[in-house]
C-alpha cells in the first residue's frame, strides 16, 4: 500500500480550494489545509520574497 501523498502549497485558501476543484480532489477541510487520500493542499499566510527568506 502506497502512503505517499502529493503536497500542494498555494498562496491562499481560495487558491487551494481551486486546486482541489480542478484536480477533482475530494478533500476534507482541516485546520489550515485540505486532505484527501492522495493529496494535502495547504496555503501560506503571507507571500514571502526571496530577500525576506534570506535574512
């Protein structure tokens, strides 16, 4: 049995829901992510730039 899931990180919750819809993922809403048998779709709270991450 394969327990490896695909992870998708989106910019915000509405984009995560759109990924789930387009990919036909039947996901359960959790606290901060959507999860199905094959996918975990989550989102960032804020958009980071490369310069912010390198500080």
